């Protein structure tokens, strides 16, 4: 009989185990992971001198709890901030890449919007704040505040890039709670930025760059790849990690949980932390509590495919002087965006070569999963070539297919989450954590996992 069992060994489950000090309590705690490796969507391949991340390629260095985790794992020295030159970002429009206009002066000059679209952006401070706490899509919010053209050009591709989602379907207060707060508290985005600047100066805080989505943070990874984080967590937690244990069924007796994997191995535990994707949790709980299973199932996921390619530098004509580019849906392309990985982190490609990670699919194009590897590369090549000029075949190509890649916080997500939490609370000793509830980023996962770890000590 265990004290605690964690289901799922992605960053969420591993962080709970780490924060609760489980590595020192073998026999009392275990973490069961379905695959023969831990890390979930975090992984790094080493291919012909390239270091290739499977899913996430970094986190913003603005979350103290992630930096605390990095420190506790002795990885502070290994942190690798993005090259400052990669702050420049591009948007593809009409067959060309245009820099994102981050200042009013650049907004005046950009070819991404026509005169009316620009004028509408500058009217943002005059748009009255929306009353009430009702849900609103990210797209409707943006169209209301900065106009439809700017919403289609800037916000729609940003939502595809971060969530693999469709801006018209996703919930603003769930995906970008800070933006909602900026409107309700200050009356608008520009007003909020000005007011916050004053507040910070009054408080004597150092001046930091930031956008409407929140305080600035610098994209940061670890030298050699993000999987270093997972390797360290695995080393520390080795005594309690059990790989290849795909949980099939959860039941509860009067005082404890009984959990069985698909080979029939059974374990009993006083506390259970579900840190796997919600669709997996739904399957495990169907026989025990079908209402709870349905509540897990109600959170949808979007597919996303990452195509990582390496190229000789001279085979690409674009200067690659930035982070990469995103593609608005209006452009009719299947590529959601392409990250110039070796412009952001130079050591991700050997000298004289470059690495790209391009994304396809998302909630708006699930049929992309049907494309073969060759078709994926043909599609990409056709769409990338006019934008950045690709002369020859890539030196390597790796394709990572995430069939259910990123949870979608669709309209009504707050209610779905609240219902789920109510149903979970009916069961003593049951906890949930992961990317499907409060945020999909690594920082969000670490924050929620630490909160759950502290509840494990204090509740039940
Ligand atoms: C392509 C892509 C790019 C991304 N880029 C970024 C980025 O740049 N920055 C960022 O901050 N975030 C990014 N994210 C999001 C971030 O990577 C994830 O939200 C985060 O890694 C999720 O961690 P998790 O532990 O909650 O879930 P997961 O990583 O999904 O881990 C869940 C674990 O549960 C296991 N499991 C499933 N079923 C069972 C079962 N039946 N029994 C036991 N175990 C089970 C799985 O095998 C898996 O290991 C990206 C995501 C994707 C897909």
C-alpha cells in the first residue's frame, strides 16, 4: 500500500514528485508512466550534430517557480537564454515575410495592415471596456479592441502558434487571463500598459519590456536541449519511477485507491495524482465514476505536427534574422509557422548549418494527420520556399506527430474546469494536475504541479 501514486511522467507528474520529495520515499510513493521513457512531450533527439526538440523548445524566464525548479536540480548554469536577435518576429502575408510591428512607429509603416486597419488599432484606447464576466473568444476580444483586420493578422496566428487553436473558438479569460484583467481593471490594453508602467515606476521596479499578454519574459532553454530537465528529474526520482505501466482502471475502496495497469499489475494508494492527459484519465475512470470520466473527456485536444529540418546555410537565402514566422489563417497555407531554431539557440545546428522547426495542423486542420511524411515535407517545401528560399533537400528531417498535442481551452472552459474540480473534490485523496486546466505552457504546468504537491501534504 502506497502513500501516494502519481499517474503520468510528463513535466507535471515529475514536478509533483520532485516538489513532494518523493525520490527519498521509495516504497511509500510511486510514479507510473505508460511509455518506456518519462518526459511526455518534452524530448530531444541528437541527429548528425543537430539537437532537435520534439515538442516545447523552451519556457519564458518570468515564472519564479520554474526557475526554482531549475535551481533545485542544479541546472542554473545550464540555462540558455534565446539570442536577443531572435526577438524580431515575422508574419507571412501575400507570399512575403513582414516584421511584426512592435512599436507605434513601426505600426504606421507596416505593410501588414491597410490604412483603415492601422487607424483602427490606434483607436484601441477609445474602445469602452466590456462589462460582465461572461466568456468571449480570443478573436472577438481582439476584433472588438483593435479591429478585425489586426485580429486576423496578429492574433489569429499567435493563437495557432501557442495553442494550435482557432482564435474564434478559444476562450479569452482561460487562454489570456491577463488581457481580460487589463480591460476590466484599466479599461483597455493601452490604458493598462500606461497605468502599469506608472504603478511600477512608483514602486521603484526596474523597467521591463512587456506586451498586452503580460510581463515580458525571455525564451529560455537548457544548453544541449530541454530534455536535460527531464534527465535530472529522472535521476532524482529513479527509485520511485515505474515505466511501461499504462494505467487502465482506477477504483476506490473505502479507504484507498486501487489502480491497475494494462498488464494486470495492481497497486493500492492512499492518494492519487492524475497527471496524464484528460482523455487518458477519462478511460481509466469510466467504470468507477462515469460522470467524472465525462468531465475529463469534455476537454478537447488539437493535433499538431512538428517537422524539424536541417539545411546547409547557403541553401537558404533569407537572412534568418529573427525567431521565425507565423501564418494568418487568411493566407490559406497549411503551415502554422516556422521557428528558426538555430537563430534562437545557435548550438542547435552544427557550424555552417541551420535548423527549422515548422508546425502544421492545429484544431483548424486535423486532416494534416493523414499526410505521409513525404507529403508533409512536400507541403512545407512548397509553402516555405517562396518565403525564405530553400534550394536543396534538407540534410535531415524528423517528424513528430502529436495526435492529441495541445488541450484546447474553448469557450466555456472555466465552467468545464469548475465542474471537473467539483467532481474530483467528491473523492478524498484525488488530485489532478497537468496542462489541460490552467495553462498549457511549461511554466503553467510547473506552477500547478507545485500547488498540488503542497496540497498533498496538507489535505487528507
Ligand atoms: C509541439 C508542442 C510544442 C510546445 N511548445 C511549447 C513551448 O515552446 N513552451 C512551452 O512552455 N510549452 C510548450 N508546449 C506545451 C508543453 O510542452 C506541454 O503543455 C507540457 O509539456 C505538458 O506536460 P504534462 O506533464 O502536463 O503532460 P504530458 O507531457 O502530456 O505528459 C503526460 C504523461 O502521461 C503519460 N500517460 C498517458 N496515459 C497514461 C496512462 N494510461 N498511464 C500512465 N501514464 C500515462 C504520457 O505517456 C505522458 O508521459 C508544447 C507542446 C507541444 C505538443
